[in-house]
C-alpha cells in the first residue's frame, strides 16, 4: 500500500465513503492539484465501492473537466483531482446539497497531510467557492506554491455565461504555463525563471498574502444547485 493509499484508508476509517484518486492520473507524482467540492450523491445511492475522483466519471462535471484540461494541454500524469470535502456527505437517497460549514472545516483539516504526500507539486487550482476556501491552508502549507481560482466546472455553472468557460480556460492556462516554465527550468537551468509571480488570469492567489479570491461566478450562478465531482 502506497502512502497515498494509506492516507485514503485513514480518511475512510474516520469519515466513511471516500473515492480514491484516479489511478490513471499522477497520484503522488502529480505536479498540479485540482481541488473540486465534494463527491456527488450518486455514490450514496449505490452499494458499489468507494468510487474514483475522475474526469472520466459519467457526469457533466467530469466531461467538462476533461475538455478543459485537454484544452489547456495539461498532461494527465501531471494531475491529481481531489475534493475539498473528500468523503460522501449525502445520506442514501438524499438530494445533492452543498457541504455544511462544519464539513468544509473538517475537510480542510485533512488537506495538509495530503500536501505532504505530493513532493513534486508545482501549482494548484481551486474550482468553485468551497474549494476556494482552501486558499489559506495552501498558503500556510506551501507558501511559494502558485494557486489559481476558477469557477466550478459543473454544467450548472458553466452554462450560466460564456465568461465562466473563459475564466476556467484562463486559470488552467496559467497553471499549465507554470508547469511548462518549471519543466523548462529543469532542462535549462537559468534560462527561465519559474513562474511564481505575475500570473493574474484565473484569480491567482498572491504568494505573499493570500486571501479568498473575489467571486468569478455571476450572482445568479452562486444561487445555482450545489455541484458535485
């Protein structure tokens, strides 16, 4: 069992059903952490295993995420997709809902141990309001890590305005740029300064003093139904 597997097993012992990271993604070797909200209620309605946090899940969010990541040119092996509240919060048969404040706080307490298992991490993208609350946690755990915020890729949000897709594309494009710069810097030391400053698209958190980003979603979108990964 890998350290990441042990981390997930510990979450399950404390919180119940926790989907695994996608084995086709980068796992502990990931260079980009993409944080969503919480697993959807579909898992609570089945007797299947814990499931997987994956762009390949048969949901609108999964399809949008795959399209946006492919469009940004981010290699699958460079990514780890995770949830701010990584366990299933829905009771069997319950409708989808947003995480409660206590659930978000509990989820964020589990984030630093995950970050400790990602030695190659070079950037993070926070998708949506709930994931955006992880900004201060990332600032404390990885002060120099470039962190970008974007709207959640749920169809409920993406379909509200063309600007939503543009903001998602901008944030992922900036994150992809950081990964490219870091790769080039390793190949040619001194040729490129890694992009830790000046990435403004996608509502990037400053590396010195980070705070929750201004909303990148229209007021009507913030009243939409809760999203799921």
